[in-house]
C-alpha cells in the first residue's frame, strides 16, 4: 500500500514528542530486527526460534518463517479468541459450559471431561493454559462458535489479521492432522496479541492448581511449562509436543519493565527446549533495555485531512511509547513520522485506520504502528469551506 508522507518530527533526547493510537492486539505493529552484534548460536538444537520484545523488536531469529507443526502451541490462538470473547462479553468467567460427546472424546492431554459435564469458563481456560487440555479447548471452541470447524475458521481469520503469513490451523488443540502448521515468527505475533489480555497470565504463571476442587474427585493441574517455576520472571505461555513437532515452547518473561517472547520449535527434548528458551531470555535481558520514546499526552504534530471540516487534526500519544534498544546506546535523535493513506478523505469515523506512525531511534530500524482517528472527523460543509476562503487567497 502506498502512503502519503505528512509530517516528520525529530527531537533530541531520550523522551520525545510522539503520538499515535497503539496496537490493541488487532493489527500488530510491524516488527524490526535490531542490527546489533553478530548473533550467538543460542538455539543449536531447535529447528526454529525467535526472540521478540513485547514492543515488537526482534533481536534473534533462526528459521523463524519456516512453516512447522506447532503441536499444542496452537492453543495460544484458541486462548486469544476466548479472551477476546470475554472482552466482548460474549462469555463470562463464571458461565458454566456443557461438554459435548465430541469434546469428551479428545485424546492426548486432557482433564477427562465427561459428556454432559459442566465446568466454568475460568476452569476450562485454566485447564487449557496449564495442563494443555484438548477436551477443554474443544468445549470452549464449541461454546463460542457453535462447532470446532467454525472456530477454526475464526482462528485462521484472526491469524490473517495479525499478519501471520505462514500459518494454517486445522483444529483448536494441535493434535496431529495434515496441513496444520505455523512458524516461530507467527507464534510470536499471536503470543504478543494474547499478552494484551493480562488476565491470562493468572493461569499461565501458576505452577499448580485444581479443577473440580469441591467435588469428591478434584483434578490436580501441573503447568507443563516448567520455566514458570525455575526462571526468574517467567509467567507463560504454552508448551507443545507431538512426534512430528517434537518439543516446542512459546514462553514469556518480564524483568524491570522489559518483557520478552521466546519461541522454540522442534527441540529434541524438554531439557533442550527449556535451556534454549532460557538462553534467549538471558541474552535479551543482558544485552537490551527499554527506552522511552514518547510520553502519554504529548503532541506529535498535525495532519491535514482532505475535505474535512477541521483545518487539521492534532495527533497525540495515547500512552507512553517505548522501544527496545541495545544497552548503553548513547542518547540520539528520535524520529517519528506520520504516514497517511493517500485515499483518506473526510468524513472519517472515530477509531478508523488513517495510516501509520513510524518510530525510529538513531540508526535502528523503525517500528511501524497503525494510526487510528482520535475522534470523528466531519466532512466540510459550504460554510466551513467559505470560512477557509480568506486563507486560501
């Protein structure tokens, strides 16, 4: 898509005057790889890997765009759609959902739901997040979309929205089927979208818990992601294993305001996948830091909208904007550019896509964020056009 360049603001110092509408888990900011020192071999045993900051910067990759079977890492997309349904109030945490015959028939990891058994959305999601329960995943999918097939169609639609170009889902749980694949970079994208729903960390960070707690047969859940117990700051997200996929892990950890997403696919053992994810986390926390590029409420500049009643629209930051940069990077000029779509004309609805905000720091590759209208922009009337005549003469 071609863009019309509107304004560039360059401000010296670590905190600059930016502005934009942030990614909300919809279209993710386009990530950039940092041109740092030669990368060490952090994942010698994995088939593919990636280390991405939650702000979108990528600092390590290995075959990151190669389509591979993801096993139960598939459930990150399942959990994302569940969290979005809860946000839309299509579901509530306390709603009790009935188990179908088909859901109860799932093999592999499960909590042994019985046909007709009811369980709360909260306990079902907990079972998916901690114990990778295939039966619970299908119960939630059927509740949201009516059938697993219709839910899978929504998974693929959401993947396309997130820019996941090397992904095709065939089921909600990652059990082996033909033509079911994704890539390390796509997993990082959907993990980042899931992390916009902070409530999910309540489940993914817990090492053990129960479902059916107040029944004669409580079921003990133990998190399949052992890093949440042994790695400082680790609080998610999802493991996976099948014979074809081998050992997979999409993990996240946060320290001192910096959050990393690390993905390993195709490791030969649990020990390998855990140690290689830990090696990526160590690399990220040791070599990089978060730098503030924008403070909330600061003005970036103005945008002229063709045919609008307003002469210009002021763009301001909705919240602090940060980037991940190599440690000890000297303060340098930050640059913020607004690119407006060339076909943009009034009227424009509040929240409509206007273009992109491009944020750079020194010589680092810029990160691009979608830019949305901060309010409705009305079409010019005869009287507003007449008002502007003197300044046009």
